[in-house]
C-alpha cells in the first residue's frame, strides 16, 4: 500500500511539472506518469492528457519549423515539409495550425470509426 501511495505522489509531481514544462517536455513527463499509473481510469485520464499535449507540441514544433529554428541554414520549412513530417495533408496542416492549438491526424487515420453505442451490462437504456 505504501508503494502505491509513493507512486501516487510521484504521478502528482510529474503532472505538476508537466503543467509548467514546455510542450515537448510536457509529453515526456505525462508519459512517465502513465507508466506509473495502476488505476485504469487514471491511466486513461493521463493518456488523454498525453494525446492533447502531443498535439500541442506538434503545433509548437510546426511553429519553430516555420521560423526555420533548428533547420539547416535556418531556412523556414514549407507547408509541404511540415505536412510530410506530420503525415497529414498540406491543407490539413495549414488549417489546423491557423485554426487551433494542436495538430492531429484525421479520426479515420487514428482508427476512429462510426460506432453505435450500446449500453454496458447493467446500464439503463
């Protein structure tokens, strides 16, 4: 039991540090917390935070690429290069970058399909 309490405290510490960290580091800290989580609901919460943080970190990386930071000769990346790196279309990269705070794949590319929700066992209809 004491070990679980220590992991809970470490998860809380990682989440606090992630909240204050730059985008890419936030993803790493939250991923560490996922590895420590025993409770599947807490793990689910942390995984969703990782997914959100990763999209925001991708947006941040695209911003750096557009400014040429860290690229050869500090030459700004094109939308085609950004889209190729993100495995999304050039149009999608542009729209997501200017229309939000995160980049992500389309639902179908993430394996999301239309589904009919069926009540769980014992759940009222």
